C-alpha cells in the first residue's frame, strides 16, 4: 500500500477493465472518454500524481471498445501498466487543441458512432465533436456506474485491506480517549496510525468529535476538550490503493454512565439495517429500517457504495427518489450508517462496511463497539 507509484495488479485492473467493456457494449458505446480520477484508475490501473482537489474536466483516458486499447494522458511512464504502450500516452498541454489533435490520431476515433464521457465542460463540449466527427456524444457515466457498482474478487481483497488500515487507526484513537484529551489530539493519533499502516491519504478530515447533548446531529460546542461522560464519535476513512475503507464507532469518555440505553437503541437499529441488506432488496428499505426502529433518519447518507471514490447507491432521506429504483445486488459493498441521539446524553454513530453476497450480507468491519 505504501508504493502508490506502482500500477495496480494485472488481475485487478483487467477484471475491472472487462466490466467496463461489457457495459460499453450494453450501452452501445464505441469510445469512452474519462476525466474523473476514480474512473481513470478503474480502467487503467495507473495511480496519477498531482491531481488532488477540484479541477476542470479534461479527457484523461480514452477506451476504444473494438480493440480494448487504452490511451492515457501522461508525460511519464512511472506507474503506467505495461499493457498501455508508450505510444498510447499523450502529454499534458495548456492548449486544448493539442489534446484534441492527440485524440484525433487514436485508431477508431474517426469511425466512432457513439462516444460517452463521464463529465464535460463548455470548452470540451465544443472540441470533442472535432475529435470524434461522426459520433454522437452521450453520458458515459451511466456505464461506469454500472461497472463499478459490482466488485470483482480482486477488488474485494483491496477493500478488505483498506478497511483493515482504517480499523488500525480507529483502535489507536480509541486507546487514547480519556477526559481532558482534545479532538485534535485524537485525530492526530488516528492519522499517525493509518500512516504507519502504509496509507498517508485519509478519505475524510473530521475524524473525531464530541457529539452534542443538545442538538440531534451537531457536534458539541466548547473548547474541543473531551469531558467525562461525553460520547465521542470516530469516523475513519482511508484511500488505500485507490480504494476507500471506512469504519465508524462511538465511545464514551470515562465510564459511560447513562449511555447504555442509547447503545441498546443503536443495536436494535443495526439489526434492522443489517436485515435490510439482502440481495434483491430495494435500497430504500434501509431508510425504512430507521422508521421501523422508531428512529429519526440521520443527516448523512444511511448507505453509500464503497469502492474507488464515489460509488452508487446513495441512500439518504434528502434524495428519496434516488434510492427508490435501486436494488441491492451480490457484489456490492456498502458503508451502512446507524445513528441515534438522546437529549442530554448525545449521539451514538456507527458505520459498518457490508458486502452483499448471494447468500446474504457479510460485515467486513470487525472493530469492537462499547458495551456497559
């Protein structure tokens, strides 16, 4: 995990690539133009440097269905798999016309009928038709989402490894939890532990906070110091080998007096959430688990896909129509969140990684939870 300049294993990248080619056929795409970083790595297996943060769309990767050829925006060979030949690399340019010229030279560009892109910008909305003169430009993100929602066996190995590092960080932070410690100190311990585990890229920043006793979902107001009896939530996420591993737990500072009933409510909610994670079930049933347990739906998504960055489905009370048509399928990996709150006590937050298999759900996370 510590050698991020190395390309992904051949079996990992070839399995993902075949899923994309199958979805290109299903969506009738001759060429796929990708700019989103997770999509690019999914297809190529090449970790790219200096691409953190928000940036405009650019055609970073081109996949031709007829030949399976991959063309990649890169000015160096390091990290590029050996099944992407050097002549298929095109360099970074400040002039977008140079990029378009490189795309025009791709074998199959002139004959393509349908070209999908995972994003677009006003500039490339004008320029891409000149690179693919006989093609209709369509939404290619639909094909990528269909490919990425089901994990290959090799992807499951990578996800388990990422989750293991996240749980290592969680254990280190919990071991330092005591009255008087600061939220920042807990976050520092956690990030140091995951870095020692070989991962220096967290997937989220706010990793430890005191839950509010006065508001259902805000963090506690104060000086950031943990007080005796506070319920402290930990949300640990790492980006390891391109894959996001996550786990969430809440632990009391001190003896946790008076919190046992709230943890029991969380356990009852989790039993319903886990029961809803069945293959073929509607994703919206996870929202229904909160209602059945008599708990208010949380402000964060109840469920979202785990994989390379953002993966479907996303199930949240704020977008109920998004979940209405989603079905859980074998091979999906979900981050499932349970959240309960009580006035005067605080909140219990927990997040589990769950694999949907043909035989039912399997919890991939194994971190212990507090019990009185």
